C-alpha cells in the first residue's frame, strides 16, 4: 500500500513539474504574439506617415519637389 501511495506522489509531482514547463512555453509564445501585435499596431498607426516621409524624400532627391 505504501509503495502505491509513493508512486502516486511521484506521478503527481512529475505531472505538476511538466505542467509548469508547459506553462512557461505557453507564456513565452503569448509574449511573442503580443509583441508582434504591438509591432503591427504601430505599423498601422504610424507606418503611413513613415511611407509618406520616404516618398517626400525620394521626390526631393529626384527633383520633383
């Protein structure tokens, strides 16, 4: 009986440890997704301004403006 109880405790501890490792991986993936979302949001907000600035500089360099 004691061996079964010990084995159950070992199995439970192993499972908890594995779940913690999985949680770390999921948290890292979520953070990566969040940073990509922030970058995309920045591009949507300010990217058109950057594109307009680049177009103005190119026009200035080729003598259109």
